[in-house]
C-alpha cells in the first residue's frame, strides 16, 4: 500500500485534506482509559510500545500509556495532521438522537471509511502487518480506542453535540463539553476519599502517576472491574464471528478513492475475530438516545426555531449518569479493549495468541 509522506509518515487510508476541527475525549478521559489499559497489559508489552514511541529520546519520567494516549489531540492543530480530524468520530446517516439512533444502517456521513471505525481497523492491521510508521500507528490506535467510548463521537447530530447549547452548574457550555470533561470532573471530585490509599496490587499502583484522578481510577478498578463487572470483562473484548467479516489475511485497507456507500451488508466490514470497533461502538451509540441527549434537546433535524439551553447539572441528568456509573463503565470498557488489542499485537511468543488480558487483581 502506498504511503504518502509529509513531515512525518502517515497512513494512506488516513491521508486526506480534512479541515474539520477535532473534538475528542478530554485529556483526562483518554489518560484514565489508557491507565486502566496499562494495568491489564502483559509484562512484555509496555516496554515494546515505549521503545516504539521514544526510540531515541526516552522520557525523563517512567513511560506511561496515559501520556501516549493524548498525543493525537496534542498534534491536532498542526497543518500536517489535518487529515486525521475525521478519524476521531463517526456518524450514521439519519442518526438524530434522542428520537432516532441509526448507526450505519443507512450509511455513514463523510468520506467512506474515513472515521474512527476505519481508523481503529487500519491502525491495528498496520501494526499487525509490521509496516513502517508503527510509532504513529500505535499512538493513533490507543487514542481512537478511547474516542470510541465517548458516545458523542458516535453521532453526526450537531457535530457530536458541539452545537447543542446547554448549561452545566449554571454556566453556558455545549453537550459535547459536558461529556468531555464536566461530568468527569464531577465524578473525580466526588470519589470516596478512601481511594486516596493504594490498592493491594503492585501492577495497579505502578500504572498510576500521582494524578488528581488516581483515586477515581482505583474506584473503577476495585468497585467495577474486580466486583460489579468482573464476570463481564472477558465479554467486553471478545469479537463475535460473523459471515459479514473476514480475517486480516484476506482483507485490504480501504483505498482513498473509494466512494461507495456503506450499506447494511458491509456496515460491519471493520470487524473481525481480533478487533471489532463496530460491534463495540454500537451499544455506546445507543446511549445517545437513552441518556446522552436529554429530552429538552429533542427537536426535528430541520428545526430553525430558537431553543433554550437546559441545565444538565441536575439529579435527573447528571445524577442519573453518576448513579448508573455510565462514565465509569465506558472508561473501563475502553481500557479493557485497549489492553486486549495491545496484548494481542505485542505480547511475546510465550503469551497466548490473540487478544487477551493480564488481570492485575484476580
């Protein structure tokens, strides 16, 4: 596959003249997801990733996956990376939550294959095939897997909620910002103080780096991953076999000049037995109808009437999300899936083949 080179190597599937802004999980969301992933990595994996990312200038501090996870947002303003903007999100045609959640059944908005689903599949294949440019590939892969677990990256309505004005704690903002940072900030501040103490796991504590959200991560790991969701964890990263998908060996990366409509028969074309971003994303996209878009934002797609900005820092909205631990579950799922894919790609020969986890607590 031909690679176009600007200032750095980039992937042929990715290299487009995109001009859209990138709207991503806030830095904390990506860092939390990556930190959870690091806890579940096989011991041989992190050193290999760090050697890829920092081949000549090792970081002064210990290498953490969380720092790598935010790279794709840190470079988003650079002209040579404008092509990457559309790979942070995906939106289905006719998707208009909360009244209608349509995830690809009628096709996708934008250029065919240029979205977060294609980005995850392409970077995974790039690494699996041992192509040059692995350093950028792994950084994008880790970041895109985080984006997949922010529901507003999975809808085309109003640029993922960026154009939907709301109030939060009596301040005007937009729905995307609420999910990027404000709900997360509240959750971090509300974390039980008991989690300021270390957990009985060296692997968990070694992945933390003294951040303000460390207690929050401990609560997700202890209450969620080792208790409430313990029996679900292995299912989170398992990909279902389906006749609509095929193996890496028999598939090519989507070429740039492909303009065919994504139809219901190939909507899952980015899924296989190893990585299945569509399968993972679809339940998250349904959250946009179930909880992400409040009923106060339910108006027709073609409406030009002025609409009030509802207050979302309420027991009905933010309180419900906190009670159901929606954010915590999404962050945990993102971490688990990231770890499983990285283990499958990088673990040494003595580890089992395919995606798998190295459990830190049990």
